[in-house]
């Protein structure tokens, strides 16, 4: 058999094989895509949600899969609470629910129905900064400020929980709040300042 003939037969076989494969893929992809889409549509459910944020009541229909963090930022435009990792590892999203600190990225909005949520926007009083906010300014407790809302909400809770009795204790109980700028000394100093005032 001539070389050219061999090549052309191989070329023909390869080409038809690829074409057959390509013809099959769209159908299977379409079917897979439809299945995923149907699954998402089936999973998507909204539920009425009554929630109080910074002493203001909200009633809305919320996707049951929405996290508290996304509800605050996307639905209520309260963007003071930051999204860092979105996986419960950085503390940037810390808010208070009924006075206790929680990671809002790991909290479904449906779980806080009927509860009182406090965010960084809600801790000042009549334009007067919260003592912890003042302390962060005085003690250089921040640099870029991205982690700061979460740090401040955690710091307030840390004192309330009775975990601000020493530098070691403060560090231990603030260890869930990361600061990429490394403002840790100022943060600890801020907490000590408020705790002892
Ligand atoms: S965004 Fe929630 S812990 Fe990082
Ligand atoms: S101040 Fe920049 S990440 Fe903490």
C-alpha cells in the first residue's frame, strides 16, 4: 500500500472519529447542563424572612441558600461587613447575632430569622463612635482597614465574654480574626484600652 494511501486512510479514520465524538458531545453536554439547571431551579426556594439589623426591622423574601453575609451586603446594602475568605477562616465577616459574635459567611440568613443582628454600621451611637472604634484609631489598630470591621466586632465580643484579661488571652480569643497588614499589636492594645477603661 502506498504511503500516501496509508496516510489518507489514517487521516480519514481519525477525522471521522473526531467528528463522531464532536457530534456526540453537544447532546450529552446539553443533557448534563439541563440536569444541573433543573437541579438548581428545584433547589432555589425563597422563604419569608423577618430580621432586625441594627435595630431596624426588615421583612423580605430571601433565597433559603443566602448567607447572612450576602444578605447584609447584597440585599440590605450594608457593606461595612467584609467578605474575605467566605469560608470561615479569616473573621472579616464577623457580626453579632443576639449579642454574640458569629461568622456571617457561615450563617444562613434563615437561621437568624427573628433575631437581632448588629453590624459595624450599628455600633456608633448618635454619631458618637463606639469606644472600640475610638481605641482602634488611637492605638493604630488598623492599616488598610479591610479586616477592621470584623476585628472590632470580635473585640467587643471578646471583652463581653470576659476574655480580655491578658495579652495571651486576647490573642487566643482574637485568633479567628486575621489581619494581612499585621496590625495585631495595635488591635491588642485597643482591646486592653477598652477593657481597662
Ligand atoms: S469571610 Fe467569613 S470568615 Fe472569612
Ligand atoms: S488592617 Fe489591613 S488586613 Fe487588617
